């Protein structure tokens, strides 16, 4: 789906060689999946028809928009790997490790330029949602960088950041699919709420993987959050749970980066911080599923619930 949009990249320009790096095994494809499933959840439940009695089918549009959001996601990953100095992604060497940071950043920009071209043919309402979601993703990333080494940050501020950084695109995907399916305002809000809550849970779990995950299973470089002193939910909980003396110990282990990681993980376990983060992720998944209660029953709705349970099941 995404690779089809890069077929025009000629090897003569050198871009084609870089673009082939994106032909690696596909990721989870959650975001395009949300577009397609939200579309089907609305369309299958209402079975909207034209005046001639034919079922309105916008499946091709849903696939196209799914490709757009996945390209935005892939561009963000290319940039993330530069920021985090990632060496592996989806089990293979990252573009920055193979071709350098400049190539990785510019390839990400190239993907975003393709997104702009593809968006030009969409209705303005879809353009606005995509633009807003992309802008919020960048804002969230910037806010996270600004908050590095800020160990005074609280849980509410963390949730605000991951809502922008990750969940906004999840919610936008659901909105896009719902509108394509002919949803009314209520349905759009319910599906957006589903996407936002599942997106928050997804990021909480991803942050847990970065602390205690297995790199071979994850297929990507882990440990960057501690190495880059990024406040995550488990760390925020730990810093709130310990006394002042231990708080200084936590900060010193954070300053030590990978050298202090094992001791820090032991503290996160002993104070229940890892378990707390898991429970909060489960709560957000439950909120997301609850939002779907207002939708009519359909196979696509059931699959959305399965997707949310899948995200929940990724917790370590």
C-alpha cells in the first residue's frame, strides 16, 4: 500500500535505492487498519445507499487514506531513529545506520512531500483532519524533547504529551474512516474517543517495552527513553513513590544511562511502577472499548475491539 506510492522513485536519482529501505517487513499497520475498520463499522451498520439503491462504496478511498497515514507514521519513525540513534527497526538496520542521519531525515521529508501530493486530491474535510493529526504528532514530539530531564513532570502532563505524539493520529484515523462511511457527528466522536484512548494505551505500553522489552522480539533498538532521559509513566510513578533520598538515587541512575538501567528496573519493579503503567494502559483500552458501545453491532466493530485487546496484550 505504501510502497506503491514510491514506485516512481528512479534508481537513476539515487532516491530509489533509499526508498527500497522502506520495503522492509511491514509494521503492525494499526493506523491504516483503524481507517478501514472505522469505515466498515459505520458503513456496514448503516448500509447507506444512493438514490438508485446502490451501496455507496468508498473502500478505495479508505485504502488511499490508510496509505497516507502510514506514510506519515513511517516518516515519523525515520526521524525518531535519528533522534534516538536507533540502529534497528522492524528487525533490520535503520536507514540512519545504513546511510546516515542526513539521508534518513530527508527520506522522511520526502515521504511527507508525497503525502502532500496525495492529499491534494482529497476533500477539504479530510485534508484538515490529516493536517491537524500530523501537526499534533510533531507538537507532541517537540514537547517530549523539551521535557527531557524534567523529573517534576506529572502524569497528567505525560498523558497530554502522548495524546499529541501518538494518540492524535490514532483518533484521526478513526475520524477519517467514520466520515468516509457516512457517519454522523455522534459516531465520529465515539470512534475518535476509541482511537485516542487506544493510542494512549499503545504509547504507555511502547514506553514499557523501551525499559524492559526484548530487542530481538521488538525488532528495534530499545533503551532510548532512559538513555535520553525521557520521563515516562513508570518513571513518573517511581519518582512520586520514593522518598527524597531515593529520588536522588533514581536521578543518579537515570544520569548513568545504560549503566544504571538494571538497578533502575529493579526499583521500578519493587515500587510497583511497571505494574502501575500496565494497569493504566488497560484502563485506557477499557475506555476505548466503552466508547464503541454507542455504535451499532457489526463485524468491523468486533474487530476494532479485538485490535484494542491486541494492543493491551502487547504489555510486558
